[in-house]
């Protein structure tokens, strides 16, 4: 396409969205091609539409891999407990062990680092068997000590939002007792629950030194679901020193 054709095509896109930022004028095309100018997000969109390019692939030309968004988010400490809202992306990839030593007995405690024979990158699409779409996810805030040490600050939790009935019995120890994820006016919270009439008592782990919280239920707090899985780092000593 001629440079003039690119400009005219981008003007049509700018007109559609009533935003001049989508327009890529002739001098701008020249600067992008010859001087390495990085186009704005709007102009990059127009160029992808004009040249029939995959927007995500073009972002990777500039070192932006959308598949790494969730991983990079882990580099940022967020004090408050929150839900994770990244869009499902079948093109994202994850580094996984592709083959194990055939002599590995997974019924026994095993040092997997020595058993992994080959690593590789697999599309997240291959993880469909984990039923990822049927679960919700959240992060325990980096300053949320409510369920410490059972759930450390920064723990990644998996939530089954079909389990929205608070159990009153059925466990014999703290590891069997259901942990619930809830939303109230000030944000999110994760902990043990008990119901007393129309009052919900949110109970912390005794070792956390936090106080129970009482809410009018369901007027002041909403039960999102039950925590069914977690992933966390075992660095209690460092965190305790930071806290106390």
C-alpha cells in the first residue's frame, strides 16, 4: 500500500470512532518506518487493521507479551485481598514439565526437580482438564494477615462459586474446616464463617492475632464461594519479621 493509502484508511477508522488519535498521517508513517518511532496504542490499532496484522503479535514486536500479564502482576504487592480479573486467553502459554522419569512413584513424596526430564511451553488451552473456566481466583493481600499462617499474605486462592452455603459442622481440624471468600463494602475478605441468625461472624485464624468481624448477612456482606485450592510461598519467618 502507498503511504497515502495508509493515511486515508486510518482517517476512516478515526472517523468511525470519532477519535483523531486513530489517524496515521503520512509524516507519522515515515517516522515509524524510518526513525523507529513507537506508535501510540490507537495508531498501532489502525495499522494492524489496515495491514491485517494480529494485534497481539505486533505487541510482541515491541516486547509486550500479553500471555505474561498475570505473571508480571505477581511482581506487584497489593496490600488488600482482591479478585483476579485477567481475561481468559487461549493463546497464553505456561512453562510445564513435559515428561517425568518413568520410574517416579507419585504416591510417595518425591523431589520432582530431579524427576523432570524435559520442560516445555504449552498453550493454556491444554489445561482445560483442570476446569479452569469453572473456577474463580483471588489473591490474599500482602498485608492481609486474617488467616495467617494457614493462608499467608500473597496466597493465590481458587474459589468454587457454586458452594455458597456456610457449613456448620463436618470437620475435625482446622485444615478440614471450609474457608470462604466474601465481598463487603470495603473490599474482599477470606476466612472461616459461622452464622448466628442474620449475623455472619467472620473468624480469623487464632495465630493471626486478628479480631473476629460481624456483619449483617446478607445485607452487609456477600458470600462469593468456598476456597478449594491455594498456592503460596512458605516464607513465614521473613513475613513474621516484617510484621512484628
